[in-house]
C-alpha cells in the first residue's frame, strides 16, 4: 500500500529499513492487525531512499547498525533528500546509548526505540508521528490549493484591480462575507458621449472593437492611479478611489487619473482610425462623499461595490459633460485643494433628485506631484454657414424628449460645435434632440443630439452647442462650409 502525497486523506504508511529479515517480519506482525496502517520492508539500505521516494511513507523506522551504509549516514541521506526531508524518522538500536541517540537527533531523527519494541509503544509512536506529518501534508495541500485559487483570482481580477487591492481582498478572512461599512471615498464615472447613436449605425463587432480599444487604454491608466474598477457598463466605466484601500490622496489621484485619461483619448482615436472606426470622445464626472462600501449581492452572486446617493450624484455630474470635459463636485475640490487644480469653469446646476442647486467645476489640470494639464480651453470662432441649415429640436429631460417642438437653424459651425438661432434658447448644459431638415422642410434625420455649452442670448434666441453624435447623412451637410472658407 502506497501513499501518494498529491491525494488526501493520507493513509498511515510505515517504511522499515533493517538488514535483518526477522526484524522485518516481527514488525510486520505487530502492525498487521491495524487496518489503517500500510507496512513496507526494505532489507537493503542502499535501496532505502529509492523505496521511500516510491511509497511516500508517513513514518520511517530505521536500524542504526547495518552493513554497507552506516545508520547515521542514512539519516543524513533522508534529510538531504527532498522527498523525505520532513518525514518523521524513528531510529532503532539494540541498546540504549546516550551518545548515539544524541548524534541521531542532531542529524534530524525524530524518535528513538530499542528493538524489538513493545507493540503498543510502537503503535503509539507510529500513529503520533504519522498524524503530525499527515497534518503537515494536508496544510501544505490546502495552502497549494489556496495559492492556485489566488493565482486564478489574480489573473482574473488583476486586469481590473491594482496588485495591492487584490492582496487586500485575498488576505482578508472576512473578504467574502456580505456586508459593508460607511466610508468617505471618491468615485469616477466615464462615458463615451453619443456612443449609443454611433453604435446603432455600426456592425456589432465594430462596436465591440471600439469599446475594447477604449477600455484597454483606460484600464492601464486607472490601475496606474490605484483605482478600483467597480464595473464596465458598455462604454462607461465606474471607478472607486478609497476602497477597499483607503489612502490620504484618493481625490487627487482620481482627478489626475481623469486628466491622463482625457489626454489618452488621442491614442484611443489613433487606434480607432487605424481600424477604420469613427473617433469617440469621453466625458468624466467625479464626486467625493460618504458611501457604503463592501460586498453586495446574494450567496450565489456577489460583487465588491458602493451604494449611496453620492453614486447617483456622480452619474448626474458626468451627464453634464461633453467630450473632453471633466466635471467634479465641490466636495472633490475641497478634498484636492482648489490651489492644486486648474479650474476652467464653474456652474450651478440642479440635478434630478437633489433638493437644492449644487456647484460643479470643470477641471483642466492638476499640479503638485501630478503636474498634468489638458490644453488650455479656448473658444474657437465658428465659421458662418454658406446657407443656414433648418432644424427642429426638443429639450431632453433625462433620457426623454419634452413635448414642445422648437424651430431653429444652424448658422455657424466648426468641428463638433455650432451656433443655433432659435425661437427659444435652452439653458447651459441642457441636452437637445435635433431633427435636421433640407431647404424644402423635409426631414433628413432626427438622430442628432447636442448639449448646450453656452446660452448666448435670450432674444433673439442664440446658443452654442456641442454635437455629441453626428450621423453620416448630415455630416457633409453640416461641415460643407468648412471646406469653402
């Protein structure tokens, strides 16, 4: 009967090494009645190591006086051999000699018996030493299985979390338990502006291709700044700074991360152009506040995440952005220190679900140890259209259009920005849904979206907008003037 250390539970396996056959037979008879003990006898000490490597004993009994190989020398061999280095070793001798016992123990023996030992004493010592060794093997096996599982976790979640965050989760004994704690954290939400409209006009594989390019570039940056990616939601990313690892500069790292992410959109669009995809533009919202963080879900499915009103507020802040912008809350400004930030603009808004207006800030950079800045914000002069383009538009409330249909026309444009004359001028940061008409009043498309970035005048109504998505059927119409001026 052999014991394979790769299997558990481990049986008690005894190896006796003695040059006298009658000793081997006597010990065999002592152990034979025990159903849980396997016995092996090796009469040739030269083959003892090879035999041990084959049967994987849980305890070795070995004579100290044998021809060819001295018993103490064999003890040295056992301890030098990786397979038997930790196997309990009971040395046998025909007489009690303190000096010999001391030398055997110094070389690594675990116990000493005068042969032929009493049966009950032999059984007690075999079981005692085997139990300790089997416990060691089982602990090692459990540790190996845990490490294997941890490697899978690292490989899986290491794509989304920094190494120290993964270490924190793996080392925490309560890490898998449902529940959470209140904590002050900074959260970031990003979104590709107008991407839904882009995706509706493209093959599914191209949509996924764009998203994968975007997420690959952004993930590297988020991990660089030790952010925890809570979730990918299509083309959006939800990131936590301050959980599970709380640091004293969470808000600053979040803002620096956002600036570098916006700068990296040049690389995202370079890759998109190489694949023949349209360019995309990112909006980022950041907010700091008290949230409940921890494992949420059920016993069958759980995730590490955050819950609280500040999550919704962050989403609202992000929704005000156009491509290339970073908006942050007043709490985040306070956490960073206004002197550290380049604030390009501030505005008072009344997000849905908020009882009173809040101030949000457009950030253009962060100094100090980060020293990251977006290009200076310059309002470029727009170009007059050769012939104003007539439009109809409705003001969006959340994701839904209002009932009033307003008349207007695009009079100036450059890139994705335009000036619209209308019978009503929408407020700054308002989203509008536009139908583009030809000169006869026939609709070309109703799938044009924009955000008001400046209310120029109330009467006559004039506003500057940023198109979040321009359908191909109107792209040439709207940009024609840029080719003729």
